[in-house]
């Protein structure tokens, strides 16, 4: 019986030790008071719609893709452009930057690049403009 009780206590201690603590959780959530964000923050279409008005919305798709429709007010900088980072550098590094592409992969990669360049408030739209449109959010041509 003592062995069973000891084994149960060890198991519980091990499980408790694997639980995230509040410091870890808060480091992984959006916190605008932190001086430097080291990871891309992914937002749902609804979150992106409500928060992006406070920063620069950046459409990183090609001109052909943009011609099919975009989020109103978005700045267009083609991720595949040779001078992508030069164009992005016109945006202040302290500015909130909200990126999107067609489905989310390109914008997430671009967002990581921005973090490497010293941008501190970088967000990306989960599911890209396709996810945005599926939620019934407006697209302009």
C-alpha cells in the first residue's frame, strides 16, 4: 500500500510539474506592455477585424491576388518582391503591423521576418483573406 501511495504521489507531482505556470501563459498571450514580442501573434478573423484599426494592415499577396479583393485600407507589399523588406522598413518598428495573405502561410513567414528586423507588435490573420471572407467580413476590390 505504501508503494502504491508513493507511486501516486510521484505521478501527481510529475503531472503538476508539467502544467504551465501563470508566467508562461502570460508570456504566450498578447501583452502590449511588453517591450519586445518574440513570436508572431495569430488572430482569428474577428480578432483581426476588431484590433487591426489601431495599426498598419499589410497585404503581402501578389498584385494578381490583390486584384481579386482585399481588406479595406490594407497596404500592399508583395512578399515575393525583391525589395520586400526595404518597402516594409517604411513602417515604424513601434507600429502594430497586421499581416495577411491568401491562407496564412506567407503572412506568418513575413511576420517572422518582421520580428527578426526588430518589429515588436506583429500579428497575422489565421486563414488569410480566405478565412476573413468565410466569416462574412468585407472585401473591397
